[in-house]
C-alpha cells in the first residue's frame, strides 16, 4: 500500500492554497434512497444508483495574515456573501489524488491565547458534482 505524506494534504480555494494549515480532513457521504415493497417483506432496500451525495470537511492552522490566501480572506468570503468558490482538497504531490468541486466555506473560528500563535479552524461543503483528479508532473 502506498503511503501518503500528510504534509502534502492541502485545501485550495480557486488556484490558491489556503495558507498555514496544519490539518485538512474531508468526508464523502451518500444518503441512499430507501424503499420497501410488498416483495421485500417490510425490509428496507437501498438503491445504489439513487441518493444524495456530498463532500464535507474541515481545516485548521496558524493565523498568518501574510499568506496569499489567508484566514482573513476566508472570513471576508463569509461576511460579504461572496458565494460559492472552487475548492480542491487532497494530496498536492505529483501523482497524488485530489477532489475538485464548487462549494462553500461554512464557518471560520479564530482563537488566541496570551503568548501563543493565534489559530483558526473552519469547515466546508460541496455544492454540486465532485470530481476526482490526479496531480500531473510540473
């Protein structure tokens, strides 16, 4: 089994990587359409080709306003109702797999304590189709 280096897992908004992330995670989910008929004896049946699919995820990192696309840009996107954005999440190394979709950043929290680096965390979700892609050689 191939190993994936967690240092290459990133989230991009458009073509710009979200700055200073420490971790990114995502979940792909499908709520199957369910039916029951007289033939099923009352047992629930799942239909593999029907149902609602969605990708959701979260990210966290260190607050760095000097980044190309920083937490301040994320917050601005939410406050100003700038709508959906193109999100890419996954491995950034050559040959790595990532997922691309139109989505929304749902929330962003900034935390700060005395004598420590401020941190942030947030979440996102897909809106529409998600495509799986492979990173090509540079």
